[in-house]
C-alpha cells in the first residue's frame, strides 16, 4: 500500500471508524460487520423445513413432501432473530444501508448450505426483487446484495443469478405491522410479474430473501415462478424474524 493510500485509510478510520454492529468494537476488516465475538453468538441452522408447519423436510426426491400442508414450500432459514447481533445485522442492512451486513448474512447462508449438504449445481439463484419505489428509497436491493455475496462464497458463477426475469410490479406496504397472515397475503397478491419466461421455465430456483416473517412474500414469489413454469423452488432466507 502506498504511503498516501495508507495515510488516507488511517484518516478514514479516524473520521469514520468501522465498528461492529453488535458491540461497537473497532473492526479492522471493512468488509466485516461483526466482530468474532458477536459472530459466535449467532448459531447457524442446517435443516430445511415446511414454510407452514416448520417440520423438517428433505430437499431431495422432487417435490415429495413429508407433511400434508397445502401451498407450502421448502424453506431454509440460516439464522434467527434471537441474538442481538443478528437483529443489528438486519437492521443495519435494511435501514442504515450498511452493505457489509449483506456480506456477513451471505456468509451465514453459505454456511447453512454447507451444513445442509444440498448441492446447488443445478439451481439458479433468484433474489426477491424490490419495487421501483423502494429501490429509489433504499438505493440497493438487499436481497440481491446477499445473493451475489452468497454466490461468491460458494463459487457459483454470476450467470446463475437471475435478477431481472421477475419484477416487483406492485408497491406493497411494509408488512411488519400486519399481524394477520391473510392480510399479508392480500397485500402481496400479484405483486410479482415474470417478464422473461424463457429464463424461468423448466429451471430450478433458490429464492434469496433477507428476512422471513410470515412467509407471505416468499409464497407469492413461489406461486408466480411456478405459474411461469419453474420446476422446483427452495426459499432461502438469511434470518427468521
Ligand atoms: Zn461485536
Ligand atoms: Zn407442513
């Protein structure tokens, strides 16, 4: 590193020190969002489950399911909101635009996949799209950031990321204040639209989202992709609220 570059980095560090989102200790690595201590407080899951009843489900064997829930899908939730550093990660990413949090969450997702033993070779990756309005407000799509980092961690080529075949055509209200699942489903009904069917038809997908609350958004995305001819879909969310 040149002297000027080093000097500039030091100045940047003094003006804007890069801090752990969990405990506010100083972080040397600007790509990290948590210190090792906070990261260790978060446990990573390894099992896929039914989106409806939460029962563990196998990912092999086509669409054979081991529970009888209707309209459910297979979902993998890497971490949950229980620990404070996990909550700070999501908040930092969604509301403060701290993109290092996407890198951290993507690593948790990659570890989840490694733990689960699922082979992603024949899957395409589809981040949940944002509406134009939300994109303007936030400036980036957090699910896409997570998906791109996730692919990098697992050595998946970027051509396997399908990010503009399905759009979010309806701007929906934030669901956090809607306690009723039916209301949430109505809120997201027909909010997605496939504009490039040739990129969906006959393919297997891993949908990537940041937070899984009731699953209404994921359910709508699964439905839309299936109608466009997607073969098998697994939803992967960084965190369970
Ligand atoms: Zn920390
Ligand atoms: Zn079930």
